[in-house]
């Protein structure tokens, strides 16, 4: 098959030309993914940074250029008003603090829900272990949007939970659950749970059983063994799982929009509204830059954890 | 093991939490009543309604095309990135490539979407391309974050790979390109299949990034679902969800079976 590819004339000619230019296959193989990510991942952030410093305008695109040519020289106008605006209006600061709070608490809850599950799966004998693991991953393959929509049906005042509770006589007034902060926490824990369980599982499954046995032989009770051996050893998994929930949850848009109330303002939703409703691109860009600054530290922690794992493996 | 009964109950509750909403979606898709949560008798009328809705069908076709092209390009680019990172040792720009190929995994979607849109608008002003936005810009955006996922999947497969076969082929005088296509690709094929499916699903599922970078006339399926769901209850969405869940369950089942078989044979 490859022979055919190599004999295919355009391939041969291209290869010959590249060799003439001193570009070996090696450079080319590096260059393709590198350039793609450079142009479509890194440079866009510079564009966002640029537009966050420009003045809004009623035009298409709705902002003024940073550099203007007045015939003799280029005038660079940096406009920090968008950032000053973010600081002056408590809406933005509150949305930031609220997003971090929601993401943090959700990640803690997901850890409490996910850790025992990951532990149980990792300790299960083989056919069952694979089956349970597949069951954890399966919801991740179905539509995220539809799973959030499913919770709407569960939580609304005439929804599944209220119908059940009213029907069994536990309550006589429907509970208000949809459009509350509670629903947002629930939605985030629900949708991100697989991201918590998988790294924890990957860590716990490698746990050396002999350490647990040694602890038991020395008279350590199960809880003591857990807190002195299992928990410290699974720390990389805990950090990775925590960050995989925490970081994307901060910028979450769909969950607060569909499950939260009108005042559940998370920063992703603020950015969305700023862009789509107010059409204020410079302020939306400033929100994005500010969000990135908040995210840099957790992303660095995650990367260093993953780098450690790479070296250990 | 002491306390494992408790652990088992906890785990069962966890799986009920994961699956109860999905099951209720499926059950109520066969509901006669328009109220999604009140049972009014068995009916398949919402499925009929779904297949007569031109908006849903049109957007599903667009989403399918976008996901197909995205998955294919993402596998090519992601595999190249993974190969370079695992096999090329040290080279200039390695740290940058590592960063750029992992950061999209955790980047909030609103930021990815906004930054790519602003890039496309600026590029159009500067070089006149892309002229307008639509399927092409969605594909570019999706490839960018999907290739990161493919790279992770392929990297772990490449890292655990025995290099004997490749070295033997080199010793016998095969050139690197030939070794790559004849030895490496077949050996990492399960990871490529998994990566392709992952990219396909991620692209099919994406609402936020596509909403930013799309243009008039290119509404993907999640955008149509989102606008319907935002307006209120729509039982035909339950029917759609059921179809998606059944297709996904079958696909995941087949993929698991295929990978187990190839793991046993390989």
C-alpha cells in the first residue's frame, strides 16, 4: 500500500523538491501540527488581547483599530478602559468570584462522589471492572447538551422528582429546584463526574496491594490504612481529577444557562451575553483575558502533575 | 475486604445518578402527552415529528459533515503531533508544541470560540480569507481542539509501543516514511480508531465553539437543540436524544469488542 503512495508521482516530486530545499521529512512532520496550533490556537489569544485593548465602535467588526496611520507615522492607542470597566462594575467581579466558588465546590463534591466509585472499580475483578469503566465513560459519549436537558425534566416543578415526592406524599408543595444555584452544582457534578473518576481510577488501579497488606499486618485498621497509604498515594489522581473538573467548570456556559436562574451569572455566561447580546467585542475580549489570567495557575498545576506522571511511566 | 458492602451500595447509587436522567429521557420519548414529565400513554409520534422537521434534519446533516471532516483531519494532525512528541526527542519548540497540544483540553469553550472568531474576522480583513463564516470555520475550530484529544490518545499508545518491529524494518533498509505507513500505522490503528470516534463525538456535540465561529445558514444540530430547549419543553428532543443514545451505545459496544479482539490477537 505504501509502495503505491511512494510511487505516486506528486508525492515523489514533492519529496524531491523538499529534499532540494534542505527540508527533510522530519522538519515537515514537526511543522504541520506546529503551524496549525500556532495559527489557530496561540495567535487567536494575541488577537483577543489586541481587541481587548481597542475601543468599541458601531461598525463591522465593532471595534476601532489599535494602530492608525496618520500619513507620517503610526499612532498606537492602547485603551485600558475595557479592563477599568470590568473593575468598576461589580457584576463582573461578582461573576468571577461566583464562578470560582461554583467550580471549586462542584469539584469537591465530584471528588467525594467519584473517589469511592473509582476505588470500587479499581478493586473489582476483571470482567466487572471493564464493564463498570465502560459505564462511566458511556455518558461522556452521549450529547452533553441532552444530558443537561434531561436534568431540566428531572428538576422542574412538574418534573420527575417532584412528581415522585408529591405522589408518595413526602411533600405537598413542589420543590423549586430548576433555576437555582443547586441545579447548577448538580449539573456540573453530573456532567464532569467521568473526568473525575477516570484519572482517579488510572491512579488507584496501579496501587501496590502489598502496601495495604503490610499496613494490615502491622495492625493498621482499614481507615488508618486508607488515610496513611491509599489517600497520599492517590494524590496525583486527585489533583488531576480536581483540575479536570475545576478548570472547564469555571468557564461553563450551557449549565448555568439551562439550569440556573437569571441571576446565576457565571463568567462564561457573562462573556456569551457580552458578545451575543450586547455585541461589545472589546469588553468580551477583556473578560476572556481576565478569565485566562485566573486559569493560568490551575492549568500550570495540572500540567506539572501530568508531566510527573509522564516521567514516572 | 471490610466495608466493601457499603462501597458497593455507594457505587450503585453513583451509577443510578449517572443513568437515571438518561433513562427518563428515553422513557418519556415514547410518551403520548406533550408534557414531557406526565405519562399519557405509549406513542411513537414524536419520532414521526422529528423526521418531518426540516430544521432538525438539515442541521443534523451539517453537523454530520462537519464532524466527519473534523475527525479525519484531527486524526491526521493529532497523530503527527503525538508522533513528534513521543519519537523526536529534543527539538526547538518542543515545549511550545507540548503546551499548545494540551492546553485546548482544558481551555473553556467560550474562550476558544471567541478567540477563533476574532482570528477569522481579523484574517478576513487582512488577507480576505476565510470569506464569511460557516462550515469551513467550524471545521477549523473543531479540528483545533479535537486534535489535542487525538494526540493524547495516540501518545499513550505510541509510548507503550515495542519499537523492535520498526527497528527491524529500518535495519532491512526501509525508509522512515515506509516504516511509518507499513509498521507504525497498523500497530497504532486501535488508537487511531478511538481518536477518530472521540473527535467525531466531540465535534457533533459542540455548541459553544460552533455558535461563535458559525455564519448565516450553518446551524449545527446542537444549536437547533439549544434554541428549542431554551424556549421550553419539546418532546421531539427526547426522541432525538433516544436515537443518539442508542447509536452511541451500539458504537461504544462495537468499539469495545473490536479493541478487546485486537488486544487479544495483537
